[in-house]
């Protein structure tokens, strides 16, 4: 599979911002905006696909969203990434994603690309039984995380 140049991917991710009309108010079901923040979450699936089981996987994909400055950072399996997020009117907007530009095996890069692209589509969240579920504007589950065990 031929991937677009990484610089184009980064431009796309930097220009992408969450928008749209969400179903329901996730803040009502969560009780507090900080229920998922300041915690390291390990990616379980993106659009139902699990991270590549590949020797090229440098690190399990993960994310941490900071309440201190509205930033997030993590690893997509190959590259470190970072950016900013906001919560307004019960909606989560993840945007301004940037990443390092390491090259890994194709399955790892494909998963990482899908994961970073999915983050730009997030508008809602739900936390249940040590799992974080991120949803798009149609209420569809797009990314699932497991609370990281340290």
C-alpha cells in the first residue's frame, strides 16, 4: 500500500478539527470533565481494528490528556504525537495534532495513520469499567482505550 507523504498527513491532521452535531451530552453521563483526563490510556481499537501485532510496533499506542494546559501527547505505535484539545458545552474537540516522522513497518504505519485521523473526528466520550470510548458526531464508536496499568 502506498501511503501519502508524512508531511501531507501532518498537514491534514493539523487542519482537521472536531466539528459537527453530537448525539447527547457526554458531560451528563460522566459527571465531570476530568473523569478521563490526566490518565494514560492505551489504545484497544480504532474503528474495531486492534493495534498491529507486528515486530515493528515500537510502543503500544497510548494517549494522555492534560487538564493543566489543554494539551495531549502519546505514541501511535511508531511516532510520538502531541497537540491541544478543548471541552466546551459537553463536546470534546481534539485538534492541532503533530507527530515525529519515524518510519515503521506498513501495518504499524497504517494503524497509526487511522488512529491519528480518528482522533480528529472525536466529539464525545464515555468512561466505563476502566475503558474510555471516543465517539464521532454520529455517536459511532471510533476509538476504544483501556486504562494503562502501571
